[in-house]
């Protein structure tokens, strides 16, 4: 699917970037970050699309998609996520972990969740279902979306530009380091999912009884 979507970048430009990022942010399992990086590399290598347009489209998609997810979560609540979450890979364990993270870290989950693949699709839905105040959510949603789009968009563009100046192994190493840095937090979350689930069970049980 990723390859097919990436092939649409030269045709639809910023619209495909906006659409994929927005849908992923609203909870649909699509490769939003991959599209952003691919479009930025495409901008660096061909010049057919302006990198500023790429970043703006991704930021707008992130903000609009998260806003939609928040409204859905706020209106439908946790029962809706428990019933239909499995269709977007939000199973009971991830829902439990998400509620725990919101209980512990609140606003930081909305901001930094944008940078973590495991949380990116679910943060807005969970924020709404957890009744996070709208003003606080949209502040961290907007700042997180802009920072994420700038970091990955301009970062990938810089790497793509350097590839034309260096050759062979150095090109591969540069690109590899960038991708590794972007996915480090996601790997950490996956490896510690069991531990987080156990902590979540204890914390939410104590919170409910209190």
C-alpha cells in the first residue's frame, strides 16, 4: 500500500499528503509519516514540489485529522472505542495503555504522540474519550503537528539534498540514521508494551477505587 500511495505524490502533490496524514491522524491505519518523508525526498531530488508546501500540507493534515479524531472520541466515548477499536488496531490492551498514559502524562501524550507511530493514530481519539479539555487539546495538537511536520519534512529534505553531494555508503548511512532516529520511540513503546499494560492495570484500578 505504501508504494502505491507514494506513487501518487507526483500526481496529486500536497493533496495526497494532506489526505493520508489526516486519515491516519483520525485513526485510519495509513502510512502518514512515510508519505511525508517520501514527499520531502521527492521534493529534494526533483524540485517538482516545494518543500514548504509539503510541510504545510502535512501539518494541516495532522491538525485536521487529530481534531476529527478528538471530536469522535469526545462524542462516542470509551464504549465506542472498545466496540470498534479493533478495526483500527486499537485493541483492549492498547486502549488500556493509552488511558494510563493520559492519566500520567496528559498533554504530553497529545504532543509527543504525534512522533510515535503506535500512538499517532490513537492519541486524538483517546484524548476525546478521556474528556481532555478542548482548548488544551488543540493547543498541543497544533504545536505537535507543526513540529512533527517540520522535523520530518525539512529533515528528510536535508538528507535528500545531501544524497546528491555524497555517494555510496555515506548516502545510505545518512538516510538510515534519519529513519532510525524517527522510529526509536516507536520501537521503545512496542518492546515495553507488556510492562506498560501491567502498570496501566494497577494505576487505573487505583484511580477508579480512589
